[in-house]
C-alpha cells in the first residue's frame, strides 16, 4: 500500500513538473506575442497618422505630381484633315423675325 502511494506521488510530481514547465513556456510565448502586438499597433498608428494627418494632403499632392508626366512629354493625337474640314464647314443660320 505504501509502495503504491509512493508511485502515485512520484507520478503526480512528474505531472506537476511537466505542467509547470508547460505553463512557463506558454507565459513566455504570450509575452512574445504581446510584444509583437504592441509593435504592430505602433506601426498601425504611424500609418494612420501618415494617411489621415495634416501632411497627408501635401503628400498625396506631391505623389500625384511626381507620377504625372509633364505636358511636353504627353503625346497628342494628330488631327486628321477630314475632321478639320468638318469643323470649318459648320454654318449657323438664324430665322428671320418679322417686324410689324
């Protein structure tokens, strides 16, 4: 009987030690994940400030202007002679009013 108690006590101690070790590992893992969450929260806050802050309007304008080609670099389509003639042949006429 006493031998059975010792074996159960030893088994219980081993299980307790395993559980303590697992708890310690999990606490370390939770702390690491909390640090990652805090870092990502800081990144999100910075990006939100960049997106919605005072400088965001200036930054958008500057980015748009940087991506826009200059007027001299744009290629304009050449006018065809038929469209130029069509514009020249347009005539307007007014209905004459009758004055009594």
